[in-house]
C-alpha cells in the first residue's frame, strides 16, 4: 500500500548537490511529491526535505540509496506521528465584492492572512499541515483562484531530537574516503 513519508537530508552546501540527490530519485523511477531546500544553522550544510509516496520497500530503498551519496552527511526518516510538518501556500483570488465576505470568513476560519489587497485581486497566505492547505484550496476554488504557489513540506522531529546530533553517514562507512581536491569536486558536482 502506498503511503506518504518524509525524509530530512543534511548535505554539503555546494553547487550541484541538489542535482545529484534528485537525480538519484529519477534514476530509480521515484516521483518526488514535495521538495524543499535551505541553508541550515551552519552555512556548511543545506537541509533537503523530501516527501514521497511509496510502500515500505520503496522507503527502505530510498534511505539506502541516499546513504551511498557522498554529499549526504545525515539522514532522518520523519514519521508523521513523531514530526512537525508545515507548508506555506500563497493564493491570488479574484476580488469580487459579492463574495468578499465569504472569502474573508474562510480566511479567518483557516487562520490565514490577507497579504495584498487590491481592487481586482487579493492575495492570501495560509500555513499549516498539507491537509489544511488542501482543504483551504478546495474552499477557495469556487471564488476564483487566479494564481497559486505552494512551498512544499518542511518538517522536523518533535522534542529535543535533532538531525545534527545523528552520526555522520560518512563516519559509519567501514573505510575512510580519500581527500578530494577542489578541482576534483568540480568534476563530481
């Protein structure tokens, strides 16, 4: 049975790393549902949050394949019950005086914010679980969505557990990797 799961991937903050990581998914024939990337608390690393759909075998295969990639330093499976997930969505709506009250009521109910207000359109920001975003979008559709963009899921473990406290994948390897010169890194990435 196909189920959504999220992976947090700590990688070197270098050019070409994202391409390498996503290329691995392409080669394996897996579709990424959501992908977010950003610098971490340390400028040396970026954090990639990937949401996929698949069964237990697919999940294990992705974890194993990611562990093999050189720029991947740490990896964490973010189980829904043990993690906090959020997504941001910006929606530009047709501004119609006849439906304004209904739109504003929905904005209030979903704890969204109007971030731009004009005579012909208004823009709304909504954040929360992906299911909340989906519900808000379905409520707004009849009122005339002009444009919409979603960030994708960002997630982290609940409590004091941190991905940066996990053992580096490279130190789990049996043999030590050789030093790579800057010129060789250009060829790799």
